C-alpha cells in the first residue's frame, strides 16, 4: 500500500459542494488501497479577499501579521474538508503547516522550505487516518513564527511532503485536465500533453504558464518525484511531469510517435511583466553593474536585458530590462537614488507589456525555430520589443494588447493544436 499525496487548489474547494466532491474523491483513493495525504489551498478567492481586508485596515500591513492572517484561509479549508471526509465514514485529521512539520526560513511572504519533519502525518496515516494539511504555510526555524511560501506555495508544500514521506506520486488537482500546449482560455485548440519533462515544465512555469508553481517543480526534479497534474472535476488521465528519460515512455505508439516528432511542447505567456529603460547611460565599464546592483539590493529579480549600441557622438547608451509589475515602482525608486552617481539621463517605465514564449526540448537540435516563431508573429502583426533565449526556450516581449494574437500565431505556426475539443476549464481560475 503506497502513499499518495494529493493537492487541491482553491477552485476545487471553492464552496461546500466542491469540498464534498473532493472529499469523495479522496475517500475513493483511500478505498483503492492507498494511504492518503492531502494538501489543500484556501477556498476560492479567500486569499485575495484577506489581502484586500488587510489593505483596508492598514496601507502597509506588517509582514508577520499578514502571514498570520493569510494562513487562516488554508486552515478553514483543511477543517471543513476533514469534516466532509468524516461524514463519509472515514477518519480524517487536519494539520497546519507547522503541525505537519514544514520548517522554513524567516522570510515572511516568500519563505523557503528548509526541512520537513512529518512525524504527526506519518502517525496519522499509520493509524489508517487521512491526513489533511494546510498548504502555503510553515513555521520559521529561527523565530518560530508562522510563515507563508508565496502565491502558489501549496504546490510546493505538496511536493515537499511527498518527498519527505517517500510517496509514490504527488497529484496536483486544479480545474483543467492537465498541462496544455497553451492556455485553453485564449487558445481553444490547445492540446493536452501526456508527459512533459521537469526542465520543460520549469521553463513553462518561469515564462508565465499557470500550471505549477516554479519552486514545486524544482523540488520535484531535485528528488525525482513524479507529479500528476489533473482535474478534480473529471476522472481523465492528466499530464505526468517526469524526468526527461521517461518522457518517451508514453502509453501508446501513436502518442509516442507524436512526442518524438514534437519540437515545441507549448506556448506560455505572462501578463505580469513591466519594462524599465534607463536612458542615456555613460558607456564605460561599471555603469551597467551599478544599475543592476541597485536593483539587486532592492531584492528584485530581473528577466530580460537589452542594451542598445552606444552613440558615437554622445558616448551614451540605453539599457532596458523586464521585471515583475508588482516590483516596478520599487525598482524605479531604487534607480532614482543612484541617478546622479551613475549619471544616466532619465528612466522610462512601461507596464503595458507581456511575454510570450515557445518551449520545447526538441528545439536545441532543430534549426530555424526562432525564424519560424518571428515570422508567425510578423504575419500576425505583432511587434517584438525584446528577445531572450535558452537551449529549450525562445521568449519575446510584446505589447500587452497583442499577447493573445502572439500566442495564437505561435500555436498555429508549430501545429500544436488539436482537431478535437480537449481543453475544458471547469472552474475558472486555473489554480
């Protein structure tokens, strides 16, 4: 009898009916002979509502108290889910992140898991109970305060518990039937991918695809924990996220042939980008370093960077980079402080941009991928503002208004669509 860890997102437990449906699914897994550990997110939009409440009370909520508030959402979910399971005649015990042994650093709002000591979880399933764990949260190893892992952190909780418990699989449930070649909300012909490597999934997640939390995939890859992404609203087989060597092992010859022929796995997009241009930077050693040191000291992650060719007459150049929208003003403030010392002329900020990426392990050995991508965007009338590449990914920054056109054009250019209606969004949020 193996251990199965299941994670249910907010759309799966959005209301009482959803909680009851999930409870029945968990009980069915238990009846099939598995020991079951469940990680649950807050119900529906509870986390957003709690953030709104905090902002109404305080313009700048203290990080410690905000974490204490936000973790209430998952505690509600775990308790009502345990009640629903008990009502079906099976014992269930709910645990907060700290009770489940999720140990983190002391960084409120974006804590990282240091260790998992699931003694109480092991005791519960050893006594034939179903363990229900509040996702997204843990306890600081140093301060002993409650911490949160950042948005989507329940995925990471689930994989970390699966690794600690030596589970057979970590099942991530949401409101879509798996990982698709594009977001089915804007590409109706998107096709479900039966198997995908950790590396491709990491790229898809990093480029904005709302499939899995980036850190959860990194954790799974490190410990070779298979993830099964599927819907809690249907019984369909989902998408398996596994090591690259196992991707070819699909169940049918037809699928295997398709996977061998596939160069591009999918198209991802991200609407949460902003672009900053530092205008008139002196073109001499150390200036770029000073700019990005200021941004780094503000704890801001940068994505793409482009530097223009220096003008011979002035000896000045422009440097543009992208970053998360939510950190745009912080970056502008940090750069403004060093403006006189560096000597650049001005700053420009644009939050009406987005990123579109094609991802696929096959592109590393297939020439002409970038040309095909850029031609498709050109034919769709999409202007490219910035470009970034890796071995298995090509990304472009475009105007936000052109994101959907870019996704549809790339999806069609690489023939990723299905003639059958495969992509069904059951809940609405994708998480």
